[in-house]
C-alpha cells in the first residue's frame, strides 16, 4: 500500500542502541512506516547506504534491527554494481526508502550516474515514502551544509530538489552547523532552510511542510529565512518549529 500523497520524512535520527543488538530502529523509522500506510503484512523497507559506500557490516546490523521490528528489509547497493536488475522496479515495490548518512556529495554523484535523480521523483510521486538521516535527509532538498569535502563544513547546492528548500541537519549537536546555515542564508547561497535537532524529523506532504516529529523530548526543528536588516545586507532569521514527541 502506498501513501495517499507524495511523502518525505527528513531526519537527524532514526536509530538507537538495541537491547540484544547494537542497533534498533527508533521512533522516526517507525513513523516512516506509519506514513506509508502499510498494514496486514510486514512493511517493506529498502535501505540505501550509498553515502557510506554500501558498508556490508552496517547492513548486517540493520538486518538484525529489522528482524526485531518485524520489517521486510532489503538493501539497494550500488557498489560495485547495482544488486538488483531494475532499480526503479525495486524501489516502486517498497513502502519506505530509508537513506543512510555519510557523504551527501558522493551520494548525489553516484545516484546521478545510475539515473536515481529521475527515478526517485517517480517513486516519490507513486507514494513510496522517502526518508533518511543526515545525508539521507539533505539529498531530498536543493542543498544544505555538509562535511563531504572535509572537516570544515561547506554548502552543497545540487540536491535532488524534490523539496524547494534547503536543509540543515544535526543542528544542535555540531557547533559549525547553525552559524554556517545563518551565514549561507543571509548571503543568499541557501534559500529558506529547514533544520532539525538530533532526533527530529520533518514531514512533507507534496512540497508542503506538514509538521515536525521527534524521538527525543524537548528537541526542535527550525525554519531559517533571509530578511532585510538595518543595513544593505540581509540577515538570517530563525523560527523554531515545535516537534511532536513520538514516544
């Protein structure tokens, strides 16, 4: 069953320590499944670890998490070649696509080589919920801030642009993130930017922001926009968005 409208869940979370495994799915992953409307069978999720180089050891950890959650999890690998004969067919057969973190710059380059920039638009429009964390959040937007190029954060501006905004992740946990977002928005390098504290996700129906959700109490999302200042230069203005606690 597909979601009744194109849906994206863009997050800075999704995983936690397991009781009998190293990783378990946290509330944000479960919320992505809820958004898909999958019922009466094991929900079908596929994980893309492109941003981390399709690390098989991490996939094994996620397999354990999926067994504990009762999910039918698969992995779409692109290294060293796609592991399915038809990428689009595979993605259209899922309830949720979850994209992991890592290098968003490398992710976007590899996806474009394999035509995923156009495939994902069709998959999104078909009602498969697109979701992910960090790089797996930024990729759905026009761009955001990234450490893909080194320890000093830099802008990335060639995202898939399914959503007509920019994205800031790990907003409360990495000291460079907030001031860089503000500077890039004020300078016009990034446009309206939607940001998430760790543990927070943003839900979009179509291209409209429907709200924020959190797996950690007290965390927030933010909207950062440019406004005219007292002088000739614009300033960045930050608006907090309350996140509904999923616990």
